[in-house]
């Protein structure tokens, strides 16, 4: 059983809110002691999150109370409308997120000099992604790039969102880079092609980044610099290498003239 303060913390709300919901008959504790202490089951958390979510969308408490009951056809229709509102807000926030990410990248570009690693805080980002390649040869890159972008509509191609590659390369091992498998990625602001495509999320956090020339030699040099920087600071890196284009003008090997090499810092 959970105390009222513990339930409030789990749901990211306040003790006062839970008391108010109890008094209004919206969300009541599983048990109440003779002394008046409220106790909740863990399973009640999902009902509480539903209530808080509906409240954030602007629904009045009386209507939320009705929605908690066994759905009628009218209530099911309203829930569908609520879902559409949520989807619309997600789309709107996704577009804002892409603009913010682009501004962050532009700021990083101003600070960066080639082959000088630094630590930068990156926001969460979501990308359309291709299938995983077999190797990292120029032939494989060209084939996968063409296949992937044929699946996106013209609007998605021209929207200016981030793009690049996600490469499976633990330990920033430059010797393994030429044969490492990878995916082509593109910021997922829009895709009206009608084709179902997989998505992948880039976690928010601190990243070691280095700006490099877009060539095998340039990337390998950057990886060596990046690994030396991480080892000196005793940083533990994630296994995924994010190779992000510095701009939307793709001129070489499916990328821009320069790339960001980025590894999420997991700890020390």
C-alpha cells in the first residue's frame, strides 16, 4: 500500500490534489484508517494518470468522472476525440522539438572546430530509420540511402530536419568502423508517403561530440580523438555512434561535407 505522499510522488502531482479528488469523489483511496490516513494500491496509479491527463487537456472534473464509468457509445466517441487532440499536440510539439534541435545544432556549429572533442547536452530526438546495413562501404551506403529516401515523401525530404547515420560501433573503435553496420536516419517531423516506417529515438543527455570531414579517414581520425578524450576523462560511452549531418546539403556519401560524431555519455 502507498501513503498519499507516495502516490502523489509517483503521479507527479500533489498531496492536496489527491485530497481534493477524494472529496469530490473523483479518485478515492483504497483504504482509510480510523485516524483518517489514506492508503492506495499501486494499480490505482493508472486511473490517477488518466484523470490527470484528461485534466491537462482541459476536461472538467464532472466529465472526467463520467468517463471513468463503463463507456457508453457517446463516451467512447469523446475518448476518440481526446485521442485526436493528444495526437495533434504530439505532432505540434514534435515540430517545435525539431526547430529547437536545429537551433542547438547551429549553436554547436559556431563553437566547434574540427577534430576537437567537447561535451554538449543534446535534447531527445526521434528519427525515421532504414533497415540495418551489412557493412559501411560506399556501395552499401549508396544502396541503403537510395532505398530509404525512396520511402519518404518529398515534404519529408525537404523539411530541413536532422539527418545522418546511426552506426553500431562500441568503444569508438576506429579500426572496426569501415565494416560496422549502420542505419540511415532522418528527423521524423512528417512522412506522408503512406508507407509504414520504423522509428528510433535518440536519448537526451550529455554527448561527447567531434566535428569531422565526411570521409572514412576523417571519421576514423575523429573517432581516435573522441576515444582519447573519453579515456582521459574516464567517461563510459554508449555503444551507438550517431553520425549527424551539419546541414541539409548532402554532397558526399549520403551526408554533408562535415559530420558530427556523437556518443551518449553513460557515466564515469
